[in-house]
C-alpha cells in the first residue's frame, strides 16, 4: 500500500495528515495520482491542482510525469500560501 502524507494547509483542507491506500492500476504517475485524489470532491479538487502542489516520492522531489507505485511514500505539499 502506498503511504500518502499531506503537509501545510492541506492537512486542514483535506482533514487528514496521512493515509495508506492501494493505488488503482490506472494510477501510474504523479499526474494520474493527483487526478485520482481530486475525484474525492471539491476540497480535494481545489487543493490538489497540478500547479498548486509539490510532490515527493520516497523523499525526492519529483515531476508530474514521475512514476508512482504502491510501495511509495508520497508526500504532497501545498505551494499556495493561503
């Protein structure tokens, strides 16, 4: 299972600091991960826009096209000051 950590204002906006989840087969990179998470609702959609967050995988900053899998530790940090 992938471990997803949320930081900064995301904790307040999304109501959680972390979660462990099995990623669906359709989630193959950071971009599809964020799109999958955004399907959870309006708060998620606004907070996790591609241009609003920075993502690390296993403590390394990655690009949107970087691969992701169920064994990853994924951290998502808001880049918006509010």
